[in-house]
C-alpha cells in the first residue's frame, strides 16, 4: 500500500460520495418539484387583504418580444400594484414601448423613470434607484426585462410571502421558443439549474437569483436602502444574504420565471453563463471545483474510474448507464420531449419573423418574396413583431407598393387588425399614401370598419384632406354621414381641418349639414371655430344654420369671436346672425371677444350693434371682462370710447372698479409702465363721480396706489374740483336752441338725444370748436354721445324710407306712410335691427 494508493483510494471514495450526494440531490429535487411547483395560486384571506406591490422593471434596449413581455404585467389579476419602468438612457427605444403600453392600459398605474442615479457599481441598481425611491407600496417586485407573467403569477408570489419569509424569488425557466438556442436554454434552466434551486430551497441554502424577486421594502430600507447593495455586482445574492443574516427566510414561488427575451442565440446564452460563473467564483471560490465536477459527463467519468478502482466494475458500461439514466431524469424535469420535436427545423419562426420584419423595413422586395416563399415561414396574417402584422408593418414603413401587392397576393387580409386595432386602409390614409390606399380599397377593404377611435376610412380621409380617397369612397355609394366616437361626420372633420375640396365633394354627395357632434356642433360651427372663411361661406350657401346653438348655447359667432377669427365674424354679421344672442353663461359674442382682448372684433361687433350693456349670469358686461382680463390695448380703447364703465355686476363692482381696486396682476404690471393710461382711468372715474354727483375718496383708487402717491392725492382733488366747476359752466352755457342745453347732452338718456338729433342745428354743435375748447374735461363725453345719437338718427331716417317703400309696394294706394306711426315702430328696434332692415331693403333694390 503506497501513499499513492491511499491517495487514489481517498479520491475514489470522494467521487463515490459526491456521486451519491448528487443523486440524492437529484432525486430530492424531482420529488420536491412535484410537491412545490405549479400549485394553483390561492386567494388571500380577507383579513390580511392584498398588500400593494411596486414592480420595478429595469429596462435596457428593446427586443422584438419586449412589448408583449411587458404587456403581461398590465394584465395580471392582482388588485393593487404599480409599475415603475426604469430606463437609464433617455434615447432608449424601450421608452417608446413603455409609453405605448401606458397608452393602451391607462387604468394601470405606471411611471417611467429615466436617467437613473449613480449610487454604486451595479448598473441595474443605479437604473432602478429612482423607481425604488418613488415606490408607494410595502412590497417590491424586481423583475428583469425579459420576464413574462401569467395572470396569477404575482398572486402566487404574494401567497408565498408568509410571515417569516422576507423574499420570494422565481427560479429561472424559459418560455417555449423553437430553435436550438431556445431548446438549449430551456434544457439548462429546466434541469441543472432547477435542481440546485429546488435542493437549496429545501435545505435553506441561499441560492437566490434576482431576475424576479418579491421582497419586503422595509427590510431593504432597514439595511440602508437599495443603494446598500449597489457595491455588489451579484446584488441578488447579497440581498438574500442580508435577509437570512437577520433571521428571515427566503423561498421560491410555485411558478418559475418565464424568461422570454426576444434575442435567443447560443453565443448570448454562453456569454451569460460565463458572466454568472465569474460572479459565483468571486463569491464562492469552491465553485471552481464543485461545479465542473457536478456536470453529468465529468462526474460519470470520475465515478466510473472510482468503481473500477474500488470494485473492478466495467468503467465504460458504468459511465454509459450513468449518463443514460441521468439524461432520462433530466429530460423528465425539463419537459424537453415536447420541445425536441421542433429542433429539426432549420430556422425558428422567431428568426423568420425578424428577417421578414427587417426586409419590410428595408423595403427589400426580393427578400420579402424569398422569405414568404420559404417553407416554414410565418403566416402572412400572423403577428410577427410587437403586435404588428406584415401588411401593417409594410404600410407603416412607407410601403413600397409592389411589396404590398405581393403581400396581398400571398393572401394578406386587408381587413386584419393588429394588436392596437389598426386597420390597413386607415393606416395607408394616415400615411397619406393615396396610391396605396386606393390599392387596399380596390382589394376589398371594408368601408365601414372603425379604428380604435371609432373613425371610418372616410372620417380619416376627410380629416387629412385626401380628396381622391374621399371621392373613391363616395363613388362606392358610401353613407356620408356616419358618425365617429365623438359623433363627428366626415363633413365635420373636413370643415374643421379646412379641406375645402373635400367639403365640396361631400356636399355634392349630399352630406348633411345638420348632424351635430357630441358638443352639439354642426360642421359650420367647426369651420367657424377654426377660422376657415371659404368653407364657412360654402356651408352657409348650402343652408348651414348660422344661429344653431351648441350644448353650451353658443353660436358660431360666440366661438369665432372668442377665437379671434375676424373674417368669419364679419361673414356671420353680414349674414345677419343674432349678434347679441347669449350662451348658457349669459355671454354675448362681445363678452367672448372682450375676454380675449380681440380689439378688431370688438370694434366690428360694436359697429354692428353689439350691446355693451348686456350682463352675463354674474352681472358682468363685456367691459367688466375687458377690465378683468387686462388686455391692455382693449382697456385703453374702451376707456376712451365708452361711457358704460359704471354698471355694477352682481358683486357690486363696476368695470372701472375692477381697475381701480384689486385689478388683475397682468393689468397692474402693464399699468405701471403707462402713466398716461393711469391718468385716463383716474380722470374717467373722477369725471363719472362728478356727473353722478358723488364725492371722491382715496379708497376709490386703492388699485392705483403707487401711481397716486407719485401724482399726489392733491392733484386728484384739484381735478375733482375742476370737474365740478366745468359742470357748472356747462350748465350755464348758452346754446342757440332754448330748449336743449349742453348739459342735457351730457346727462339725458340716449333716446332723448336721438330725438334732439332730429333738430337741424344739432349737427352744427359737433363742428363748433368754441365749447370744445371751453370744456376740455367733458368735451369728449359730449361729442361721443352726440355722434352716437346722430348715427342712430341716420339709421332711423333710412329705415323709415325702407318701411315706406315696403308699404308702398304692398299698398300702392298709400302714397305716404305717415311719419308718427312709422317712427314709433322703428324706435322700438335696436340699432342692429335697423341695420338689418336697411341692408335687406338695399340688397333687394340691387
Ligand atoms: C453533493 C452535492 C452536489 C451538488 C453540487 C452542486 C454544485 C453547485 C453547482 C452549480 C451551482 C449553480 C448555482 C446556481 C446558479 C445561480 C445563477 C447565478 O449565477 N446567478 C448570478 C447572476 O444572477 C444575475 O445577476 C445579475 C442580476 O441582474 C440578474 O438579475 C441575476 O439573474 C447570481 O448573482 C449569483 C447568485 C449566487 C448563487 C449562489 C449559488 C450557491 C449555490 C449553492 C448550491 C448548493 C446546492 C446544495 C445542494 C445540496
Ligand atoms: O446596465 C444595465 C444592465 C442591465 N440592466 C437590467 O438588469 C436586468 C438584468 O440584466 P441582464 O439580462 O443583462 O442580466 P442577466 O440576467 O443576463 O445576468 C435587466 O432587466 C436589464 O435591463 C440594467 O438596468 N442596466
């Protein structure tokens, strides 16, 4: 017995023990797997409820399966969870994928965190850090990018988080993927790996992998937060270790982690295993010895030698039997038999899909043709990547018409929907590709089919101004007034988007002008709101009702005034729209124009008889709104031309009061720069107070404090006195006519002034400079009132002529319609009605 013999004897005993141990582990794993895995998830007891879970998804790059993998997180059956996508690089395409899912599942709480945080060496932790900090739930699920979930996976994991358990992880496995690499991965994770995880779980050994881990957040925080693990590359191992060191347990859940990365190739798989082995060797150096030895063939060879040495058994036979039995057992764990049938294929469907996708994107006709004619290639109507069907993909990539023809020839369904519910015809229209849209139309596309937004091809073509498509659709006797989900017809869309030719085409085909959308707006309303003058004209010519009210009681005049479309406003006024109609808030068009400070429209409306005295539901006149919103130029214009600045609203504030006390900050800001306007306001207020025979006090002007202090209160008081004095002088002013005084012009109601205006001398008064120079404070007031009275007088005269001619036409024997009743009739009309009457008569004369 030499020392060498003793050494070899010892070695063979070691191999025998290791071999037996491995078989024990192997058998234990199989039995334990039967007991532990694939249990149906139980509902949680009502008294504990369902703890909320924050799912951290560290993402880096997008592969062809990313969308559908991530989608499984949005369709889980768990009542309370949020998804935090963590994507370090702001240009990462994964952001688009995450956003699409957010759009598709708005009811699931999800957020995207970009930029990461450099808290340590571990890039995954750096990436997840912000998402972790923002988590709102007591449980955290860290889940790698390629993982898929089933509806009950999260419930299953939470089920396993018993009171003494800190962390539940899923042992790695893979989805069914055809091809050699897919099978290899599945075999590896289903056998050698599964065995270790199961045995380790049974024996309470820390063998945790971090690809899908549910953990209690407070335990991470107690250990110093996620950043405490950022100094390790194998953060998963140390995370579990820190829990175990504190007396907690870890366990595996009954469902394995379904890895389904879109990139499945042998070289990537090998690189990953090399990376992992380096980590394990760094943490547990004995790995260098034990891991190779635990491999089936190595252990078989070593033990064959041992049995030969110890028992003189045939080593070759032993080795063969060991390998055969091992393989048989391995196969039974992994479920490989089902997979192995697929190994024979030259290329996997996934590879074909990727190639087809690439060829379609590259618009490579020959390549597409080659792929589609290869046996085993994907079906032309199946989803190939991220929910897209070949036809959709081709169209989305600015399709080559020949490729689309080829796809159609190969049986592509022109009415197929992709995962987002998109349809080929609508996609082609969206891409504004007329030739393609016509081709799809001719290939039998359904004309009434609706996309996710409820739009038909006609709606989209009309909205995008594609006249040839609209014509082609209408030629097929399509019903033109189909409504989409917002109840808009094609005519609404064309009118809104300003496509005149489409509008014409639709009108010629009898499209209705009466349909209203969900806001109660007819096509004319939308055209006016968008400021499309020509289209508005055409719609009116075809009988569009200008006075139609929407659900807020607004006519197109309200909206076009608010939106500042002066041409359209003029057009509507020319068509005799009701100018002072009020909406549900009591707003006239003038109120709307005033709130937005459209000076040109305000002037136009005033010229057409817009009534500045109409009060809305809050008692405000248009002037209140001008003062409130503080459009500087409009304020100035109103103060200069208006004498209605003292009407109180329901909160007892006058328009000028809004400026004087507590005016909006924007106005205040602008006023600071304009002392002239400030002076104008003060003077206006003082003049008005004197006319109303009331006193002034400094409190009346609190909003203008800063300016007043500069100008000194004394100046205001002197101005007050000057006003009083001027009023006295005006009262005493001798005017030719005995019956009317200049003071009357200042104080008498408008109606009386119009009566005075019939006096021949009245007009002269305007030309007399004498009193203008004499009464510098009130001259503007007086002149404005005289001009307005004269303007109305002129309209009355003209209307009287119109009325007589109308009477004459119908009652020829009446030579002269008597003036008194004629004026009585006309006086009761508003300025606007007079104007309409005059216009109508002159038009009929033309
Ligand atoms: C007599 C008994 C004979 C049995 C001999 C068994 C010998 C051991 C053989 C194989 C060991 C396999 C170990 C399991 C592999 C774990 C996978 C792994 O390496 N993961 C690392 C990387 O994970 C990724 O890291 C980055 C992260 O972002 C990803 O999310 C992760 O997926 C991981 O970092 C390492 C973890 C350490 C695992 C420690 C393994 C201890 C093994 C002890 C096995 C004991 C079995 C006992 C049976 C009796
Ligand atoms: O710089 C990185 C590298 C990886 N990851 C994420 O970390 C997880 C695991 O990465 P990988 O798949 O590369 O690790 P493996 O499982 O292959 O070890 C994945 O969700 C990656 O998106 C990350 O956020 N930043």
